[in-house]
C-alpha cells in the first residue's frame, strides 16, 4: 500500500537585512552576504521541522558609508 502523500506548499518571501559590516575583517561585502545567506538557510531548516528546503538567493548588496 502506497503512503498517502503529504501536501506541500511553496512560500516566497522578500527579506531585506541591514547588517553591521566591518571591511577590515577580510571579507568583501558579497562574501559577507554569502555567509549570512548560508546562516539564514541553516536557521530556517533548524527552526521548523516543516521546512523541507530553503532556497535563498542574493539579489543585491549595497554598501553604505556612514
């Protein structure tokens, strides 16, 4: 007997993060953004057991001078 398939949904979000960035730590803004992207994906997967996959892509990185 085949198991009853569990319904799934795909939810898309647009999230903007303002982050502290220290250029003297040896990472470019895009390298730092990639680290945050990986952390966010891991966090979402760890946070909720219902999350089957987190597909995150960086759309832009803007550096602001104080």
